[in-house]
C-alpha cells in the first residue's frame, strides 16, 4: 500500500513558529534531530490542561485530581499504543536520557557483576554511553563496542564476534543522530537473545519518523523523547517487558512509587508507578499524548515517505556542491544529514546560515567517540521532518554557496 502524500503546506500551518522570520528572513528550521517544533494542537492541549484541569494525580478525591489523573493515564495508553506496547509497560520519564539511566541504575546495578560485559556501538549518543560507563565502573563490568563498516553502517559481523558468554546487555541506537543510518535492531535483538543477553534500543531518532513496534523488534527496553516528536521538552518514556520491570528494583524513592511505608522498610507500587517517584510532569505527558495523536493522524508512513523523498532531493542537490562531504550511507537512512563543507568549520557554517534564517546544528552532536572515529571534531547537520520543504533545501544549498563565496573558496 502506498503511503498517502503529505499536504505539507497545510501541515506547516499547524506549526505557529514556522511563520517567524529570523534576521528578516523566513525561518527554515532544519534542526529537528535536536528538537522538533510543536503543532498548535499540542500547545492547546498543554494550555488546556493547565487552564482547566491541573491538580496532583492519583489518590485525590476531588474533581480536578480525577480529571488530571484521567488525562495522565490516557496519555500513557496513547503513547504505549503508538509503539506497540502495553500501557502497564510504559514508564513516563524526562526523556531518553533518563530512561536509559533508569535501566542502567536499576537493572544494571542489580545484574552486572565483575567481568560482565555491556555491548555498545561506536555510534552511540552520550546518553547511551555515559550511564553504562558509570554503572560498569561501579560493578567492575567491561564495555565493548561494535564497529562500523566504511560507509557508516553497523558491522553485524563484528557484533556477532563480540557477543559472548559474559555479555549481559546490548544497547544501541535505532537511528544514528549523526550518520542517519537505520540500524537492524530486530536482528540485533535476536542475536543478543541467542547469546543470553538483553537488548535496549535508543529510539530518540526513530520514534518521531518510523513506525515502531517494540514487539516486532523483540527488544527488552525501548527509550524515546517527546520533544523530538512534536511534544514538550521534559517528557519521554521507557517501554520495557513487564517481567523485567517487575523484577527490577526502584531507581528513585519517594511518593507515588510505594505500596506501604514503614519506618525501616517499604514495599513498592506495581509497574509502571514503581518507577515514577514524586509528582509527575502531568502537563507534559498530556502534551506528549497530543503529539502522538497528531502524528498518528498525519500518518507515520506518510511522514517517513515524505522525509525519504526530501532526503533524496537534498542529497542530490548537496552532493553536486564542490567540497561537500557526507557522513553516513546514501541509503537506508532518515533525514539526518551530517556533513563537512570544504575547510569551513561547522560552527562558521551554522552562523552564516543563521543570518539567512536557516537553522542547522553544528558540533559533535553528543557523539564525541564517533567524531574521533570519523577523524573530525565537528560536523554540520541538517535534519528534516514532516513540515520541511524542497524550497528550504534550496535555501540551504544557496546558503552553502554563499558561505563558500564569503570564505573566498576552498584552500
């Protein structure tokens, strides 16, 4: 079945910020891998909650608390369904970073011992590296890293070779935030399980763009962030298999996550509440639920198809430019385009483009080990989403040509 075509102009009207001008120029927002913009429906949902129904959730007997609880738990159900999971397996967190820290500090602290191994990849975001460094150091465990093929794909032969009897978990990104490559996470999960290990997937760059089904993937944990998928900042989720979550100890203690508290010991609430200590970010959860409804209404298949077409157009135009160097493969990728342009530093490029109203990212993208592997200190990165257009790609190309002229060409 062919995905329906997006009416991009109609979609753009849903995002108020896209009407802004930056330095007198129309905004071309190409920094979606860092954070997406928010449609009016999400803004209205968050505002409506605070205008009409805000209260602390759970256990409140008054009407506002009942309404807030219903809104919070309804958002949980919508978000869980969005990734093919069950409601009781979906934990609200502050985002991907906190989700991975939760697994590392709860499951990892309880199961990693001296000599055990955590298998990561060279393309991991710091959020899926530093938490494992910390817990491995405490446990005396060892980190191992799967290498990449010359075109920036995950080296599955290297992965198979590095899986061993001491591997306890394989943690990898679904989509690289620098290389744009889509990793074969279902195959990785299968290989991990055959070796007796678990599999955690960082879905921060995948959930906004791809149809995700955690059951089909077969992973044990899946983490993602709301702000990259049209939702608010400060909210995200961890999905985990219920039998694993039930067996894991709490990570944070306090209100909400308890069943009964005595002076010297406590018992825990059922999952997911066991991992949601304190007053949750109810308004942000409502906003994430609204974002998921919006994306579902537009259609993930249609969004992905639009991004693939736009990425192909962007690469066709950009690779025509002398001095343009792409990092990552040309195919099997999402609209994350990291590049070097001659000898112009990425930060200079970003500044020049900003003066033309074009927002891109420049730096190491929380991928310092990957940057060292690539032999660069930074890249420029243009990242696309459902509201981006060919005209914005054309503006990017024109901006790069202007930057080259400003620098007097390349050395």
